C-alpha cells in the first residue's frame, strides 16, 4: 500500500497553500513546503514514527512534527481544518489552475466574486479580467490555456501514482492460488505520462474467487461492476481499475489486445484480415475454419503477422508497424543500458539527503558513474557559494575511494538567465565534469525571446545538457514556448544533450518532442533530477519516456562508457580537462 509519507506530504502541501492565501509572511508557507518535500522524499515509512523521530527528518521542526503525528494518529490535522474553514471553497478550486496561484485566486474572488473555474472562464470571455490590476490580455490567454489543460487532464493521474496502485493490487491478487499470471496493461503498460484508468489482466481457470477478492480489497471505495470476465472498481483515491480474467492459453493475445492503443490494434487487425485471419483478445484465428493459430505469447502473435515483437511503449501507431515491416524498428533503450545519472541534488541546496546518502543509493543502482549537480548561485534562495561548491568537490574526491566501481562526477545545475547567460565565469565552469543548464525563472517571455535565451545558453562551450527543456510541471505549469526546430538544431550543432527528465511530474522532454528532436540528430541524457534517495528509481520513468520517443542506447549519452561520455562532455571547450 502507499506509504504514509505520501499522505502527509499532500496534507502539508495543502497547509502551505492555504497559509499562502491567508498570510503575507512568505516564510511560514515555505517552511511547510520544505517539510512536505522532506517527508515525501524520506526513505523510511513514517507510519509508526513518534514526534521525536519525526523531528529527525530534515526541515521538520517541533510544531510541524506535532501536526504530522496528529495526522498519523487520527488521519486529520486540526489546524488544517481550521484553515480550510477560513477560505471560500471556490478560491481553493481556482488554485488548481496551473500558473494562477493562491494570492491571485484570492484577488479574483475579492474583486470579481469569482469562486469557480466556470465563473473565471466567464470573466475571461467577458473581458472583466481587465478590470483587475495585474491581469492583462496575456494573463487571460494563459488562464484560458491552463483551464483547457485542466479539462483534458481531468481525472487523470501521473504514471507513478497509477503504477503504485497497480503494483499494490497485483501484489494482493498474486497471493491467490487461482492466479496463474497477473500484470497491468493499457496505457500504464505503454507508460503514458498520465493515466485515466488502470487495466489489470489475470490468467486463471477460476475467475470467481479472483473477482471476489478484487472487489473486496481495502483500497476499493465503490464497485462499478462485478462479473466473471470483467470487474471494475473505483479506488478511495478516485481511480478506476478494470480487471479482466482470461484463460492462460490466451495470455499473449489478451495482453496484446489490452495493451496496444486503439489505433495500433486496428492496424494489427487490418493486417490479419488481409491474410484471411481474425485477431481478437482470444487469439489469432482462421476466418473460414475458425481454427486457432496462436494465442499463448505476444511474440507468437506478432510473428504470425509477419512482425517482430513491438515493445509496449511503442504501440501508439506512430510508424512502429511500418518500421517493423521494414526491419527498422529501433532496439529501444532499456534500464539495464543506463550507466549513470547525470542530474541529481543533495541537501547542499534544495535536495533532502546528504551527499553520502545519495551516493550510497546510487551505488545500489549499480551505476558505473554518478554526477552530483547541485544548484548554482543565480537561484539565490539556494545560497550557493563558490566555497561551498569547491568544498563539495573536495568531499567527492575524498569519497571516491569508497566507490571503486562507480566514478563520481562533480557538476552543477546552472540557471539560464533571461539573456541566455549562466552562473559563474568560464574559468570556474572549467573545473566541473558535467554541467546542466535549465530555465528556472521568467517563464512568460515571448517565443522568440525564449528561443534566443535557450540557444545562447547551449552555445556556451561548458554547457553539456539542457535540463528539463520545456520547464513544464504536468498539470501544474504549462511548458515554456520556444521554436522547437531552432532549439533542436542548435542542440545538434553545439553538441548539447537534451534531457529526458524522469521525475514523474516533469517527463521533459515528452515523447513527441523526443521523436521530433531525434530527427535532428540530437543526443539525449535520461536523468532523474533526484532530490532524495527514493527518487533515483524514477529512472524507470525516464527510460520509458525515452522508449516512447524511440531512443536507443546510442542516442543516450549516459548509456555510453565513461570514456565516450567524457569526450562528449568536452564539447568544444577551449582546452581538454
């Protein structure tokens, strides 16, 4: 089941949001945000922690520890309930609009009486937003776009949330002796960035006990349907889960049918029809005789259709069938191909874990190399200094002997300023092994200005990777606008890798953009942007996104041997290290 940490993190973040509406003091909300992130990233499950153990978590003081303990004991925080009572529900609904923010939502409520998304939409369309100071046409356009995004993402969850639920449910079902095989299918198996509902598949000769167990699990809030072939439930988190039970002999055909996108499956059925065959979830059959040809494995079904096995992450009808027929389907990146992570943080800046803890977790990932890339001074709230960064470099050198099979790389995540400059002069940048440069501020520049800003940063001979290139946060912040072709061409020209950021609320670049950039000959870095040791396994989401963008290990610089990686990182620097 999900860790208590996740529920506590959500409660503390809500507390911070409500505080930011009600107080002018920016420090109090910030302290709760930091505590929320610390709890969410804490490696141990805090369910049984007392107040003293809670206070040992970074950024959790006595007051916050008391509130967390109250939540763990009762499932609620009295102070949070009091804050909820002080704020009109409509204002809280408005804060869900990406880019609006709690203070601006309160302004709209006080000055226009807007207390719902529909009322805000009406105010925008009627031009009443112009009456409010600080809300011009550009703001109105951004709000409209954000509301549209919200509508398209309604009732969808991030892939990691859906995966946690699916794996918990499969763990419960696999305890049954009647279950021969069990897995997830649908968009979750294709590793789409957001999931509308979860499809589970079980092979069993006795579906009755399986379905009975499924609909009675503690996570179930409501049973939508309960049958022998299919049952559907709504979880307490509001996520629909559909379970189908099939015969073991039809496992491959069923898994194919319930995994592929609708368009992919139609293409396969059309191929079968042209050969006088019929393909469905029960198998591949001859039309005239009704004789079953193959059904037991996906590989057998694809092979009978004249195709190699197509990885689930590619089954979107984006040319994968044509490529397979032509023998041009890429051997996509796998997690075992990844040799290291090139974008991670420690508690020297906004990370939650000390350097030693992050290195130990990285060693557990069996990496050949690992980069520490804490923030640079331009993000002043991180309080980075030259002295701190150099001291970290010395510490890494001292710790290298502890990790004889993993090369420790020292780097930094630089901030790209509005003019395209980055932190530190070239003579200081020359001392780093790897440098990631990212847009962290001033997201609303014009498309042309943003394009120039990013291209200039990539032209810096010391910048190796463009971090989370579109700066989006899925469901929270829209992507920045820039000329994709121009930036992709510049990345190829300057030898700058584009990041595939595996953090589940980023997944940036997204799959369509990876496909686009790949055509320009760009190289990529699949990283986690980890801020705590439990974040390092997010590499699976970065790899899956890379697969959806058709990347092979040849396209990904951190799937290369260290010597080849170092040659790439030298870029066009004035002198080799």
